[in-house]
């Protein structure tokens, strides 16, 4: 089985490794996918609204497009794009490529939620006008940030709450972000 998988409501438990097939697209819309401890390898992942949960399982994909919801599964490979006006929470350590926030709020609660960081185009986080990155908690990161405009409500594109944030690498702000 290679997919695609389209979950449009309810809760799905992937109870075995690669239960979602191999390489097919994965869409979660008004649903919850729980991969638990089971590694999954799929094509492009789209989270329209809902949750992608996991404990120690790793979800490997060719890329991630996230609009609204929570992702607690560990993500591996592929770039991440945050779209739409909603909020997406990343609560686990991930090993992904570049991140682009096109709109809404991307909330992170883990220092490595955006990957391992560093000063590289391959791991860069771009926050476009209308998007915001919200660090929630005490977080030290070496993520390379590029702030390209004001946040979704006309306020800052880089935000912190519930703790202290230390950015040990570079943040470049070409505009009034």
C-alpha cells in the first residue's frame, strides 16, 4: 500500500510501523492521527485542522503544510510551511529542513521544534508578513530567523510567552517586523 491517506474526521491510530503506507500523501482535516511509538514514512503531509500526535514515533515526509492544530509527533526530513490564519503548535523535537511561516502563528514549545537550527539556508526559518513565530516557555535556540514583516495582527512577528527565549544564532529583520 502506498496511500494516499485522507482523514476527514475522527481519530486514527497507526498501530504499526509504516501502517500509513509508503510515500503517499497524508491529509488530516478535522481529525486526529496518532502514530504513537510507530515510525511512518509518507509523501507530502497536509494538516488543515486537527492533530498529529505521537510519543516516540517519527513521521518522515517529503514536506509539511500546516494550517491549524497541534503536532506532537517527531517530524523528520522535508521543509515545513505554515499557512492560513490559524495557530499550529509544535511540541516535540524535530529534524526538518527550512520553515516558512506564510500566515497565522506557529507556536513552539521545544527548543528543537524547528529542527536543529544553525546558520544555513537548509534550516532557515522565514517569517513572512502576516505570520508570527511564538516561543512558549523557557527556550534556548540557535535557529536562524529571517523576519520579513509584521505579524498577523499588525504586531511583532517574533513573540515569546511563559518564559525566557534566548536566540543564540542570527535573526535578520529587514523591515518593521
